[in-house]
C-alpha cells in the first residue's frame, strides 16, 4: 500500500500574524493555542498538516511606534518578533513556519500578487481621501466614524482615533467584487464562521463596497510596489499575502504548494472583514483559489474588562505559563471559552478548572488506578478475562470518542471536544467507584484486575485524545501506560490498539500536582 501513490490528506491552517508593535498578550496566546490544538488534532487524525503563524511587521503603526521609541522599525520588529516566537515555543505551538513579513520570500510573494491584480486591470492610480485609523491600519467611511465626547473623531466599531488623510495612491477595484463575494457567501455557508460574523460581513458587503486604497506614499516602511518604488503596499495587502508565502507562492514547483488553498484561517473577530472581504477579492482578482474557511474567534477579557495599559490588567502570557504550566493554561482557555464567543479569565477561574478537571479529575483517576496496578498487579498491564456488561459499556464509551471529538473539531467546537473527553473521565471515575477494585483485591482478584484493565484502556483513549490540547500531559499519560510512540494516533483508539496484558508499566507518577498558591497571583 505504501507504494500505491496514496497521498495523505492535506490540511493547511494559519493564525493571524500579530503586530509586533508591543509585547504579546493573552489574546495572541489564545489564538496560537486554539490553532495549535486544531493543527495537532488534524495530524492525530492522519492529515499532512502545514501550520503557519508569525508577525505582521510593516505599516504606519510600526513605523510610528519605532520612531517614538527612537529606534528603527527593523530594530523594533526584530526585538518584538523574537518575543512572539518565544511565546509560541513556550506555548508548545507546533507551527511549521513562523513567518515574518520582512523576510525576502514574503516580499516576492506580495509583489507577485500585486502584479497579478494589476495585470487583471484591478489596480489604478487615483486620489484618495478618508478617515484613517493607525491602530486598525484601516480607512473608515464617514458613517463608520463619530465624534467622541472629547471632540476627537473615532471609528465607531473599534473606538480608535481616526485622522483625515488625503493621498494619491493606488486603488483596488473592490467595488467590482461585491456580487462575486455575496455569491461566495451564499454558495459556501462555511466560508465565514461563526454564523453571526457571516451575517455581519454579508450585510457590510450588501451595503456597497468602495474601492480600496492599497498603497501609501507618506511613509516607506513596507513592501515596495512593483515598478513604483515611491509607493509601499498598504499593510493589509502585504499581511494577507503571508498565507500564500508560506505555501511557497509563486513557485509552482514548491513542495508546499499542495497546501494552497488553505483549509482554515483562524483569526479574531475584529479582523473578519479583512479576511472575508478583502482577501477573497484579492485572490479572485489574481485568479487564485480561495481559502476554504475563515473563523473569527472571540476575545479574552480580564474579568469582563478589555485589557488595557491604563487599567493595568495586561498579562504577560509568559507569566501565566510560569504560574500555571502550559497545559493547564491551554486546557483552561479551550475548555472554558466556547470557541467563537468571548471569554473571561481570572486567577480563580483558572485554579477552579485546574483543580476540578485536572488534579481531581483526570490526574486523580490516573493516579488511583495506576498505583493500584503497580501495587497489586506487579506493575504489569492486568489480565482481564471475559468482560462484563459494565466493562463493555465503559470501553464502548472510550471507543466512540474519536467519532464525537472529530465531529466537534470539524465544527471548531473545541470546548465541546473537551467536554466529550471529560464526560468519559467522569464515567470512568464512576465505574471505578462502582467496581471498588480495592474491595475486589480481597474478594475477587481476577475481577479487580479486569476492572483496572478497563480503566487503563479508557485512560489510553483519553491520553491519545488530550494530546492536541495538552501535548505534554497527553504524552506523559501515554508513557505511564507504556503506549509506544508509533501507536498514539486517533486510529489507534479501540480494538486495534488495546493494551496488551503483561506489558510492563513504568512506576506511576502524578500528572497534575495540587496547585500551590503563589505569593503573588499572575492575574
Ligand atoms: O490584527 N482576545 O494583529 P494584532 C483574543 N496584524 N484575540 C485577540 C485579542 C483578545 N483580547 N486581541 C487581539 C492584527 N486578538 C493583524 C493581523 S492577519 C493577515 C494580520 C487577536 O496583533 C486578533 O483578533 O492586532 C488577531 O486575530 C490576532 O490577535 C493578532 O492581532
């Protein structure tokens, strides 16, 4: 079968690329964690995955931040990009590429996309005037702005300051794509998720699209426009192209080409318009296939408040990792927040979840079953004999997990996937309590062994399935069960991969120690 030319199914996935005009915050961490869990799940399910994340390093905002700090834009982004990269690594992110838009292959991709849009006749030189938000790197229509109580002009949706800008620059004929975009949303209801975002985008497009200003001449920190070195590309044209760059565009012979179109762009709800309106329009213009899906996750709020420097509630994700551990943080954000909605974090909420789900939940189940096996079964996977109805019922629940988790993951309901897995942790706990192996030890040692086998086998399925969410803990649990490295795929759950009685297990050790309050909480 290996030589039949069968290609693994491919899956291309990306996060947004972050602005490195400041240090990474918990919102950036959240996006990386969620996207990594999806990428890891797809690999677990046998897909050949390309997962990209990175930094969006050009534009007026970066240039202004650097000049305020008295350093060059390049010095600023080099410093900050290293911090974003270090955060991704500390979060155990399994990206295949950390792309920086200042890299040479990205310049080549962005300029080629531009040339194709120009060749199509969609780019023309004209005067442009409008309200520009440097924070959002976006122009707003008059009716999308308002005058704040302090007399300044602001973007209604994001509350950021806007200034009137007039420039001669290149415009992209976005207005020509209105009908094709609406047809796309109609034909591919999955293109934008969640559904509320889709409705917002469709009504924005239906209300009429103006041509988009796509170059700048009032600063130079950007990708030069081909043939017009006095213009740099609008940062969003450059930034969105990163998704093509990571697939080797425009090199037709590049081995990563098979990952375009990507299957999923994971982004925050504030930048859905850029990904679901501008991006497909650019691609249609350039004659390139469109990504299959764009998903706008919600925002993480600190006890209901948006984080801001003035409120003093900006948390460094590195501190969270140091305080709670990377897996506890990953499990918290993915289990606590329905993916697509907003969520809250606080020290209490993180500890409550850690204690209930991890220390008292999965950790305790593993500890009490594996230590009984160590003491009473010679540290070997127990013999089980014939299964009872109760045994079979629990095994059936574990065996059914890949199916239900796959359904949840396809819907990007990451919280539901975790809830499904934890329902089996709970069922297994109940089974253990009902079987009372500590009593059977004296009365019926064979039944004791069988019940411990069933719990261990259930833990194997759980261990395999938690790997995308908590990579280190999943691996540790599977190590404790002596599951070989090559038998940890989704397809190994069930009959085919059952633990073999008599296999030696390592000495059990705790997965999730009880949390000890630090002197100063991290949030
Ligand atoms: O928007 N909670 O960069 P960015 C959850 N460079 N997610 C959040 C968040 C929060 N509190 N705050 C921000 C940009 N995000 C552009 C993207 S893509 C071609 C260019 C998310 O650093 C935000 O929605 O402002 C976005 O998806 C990502 O973090 C980076 O935000």
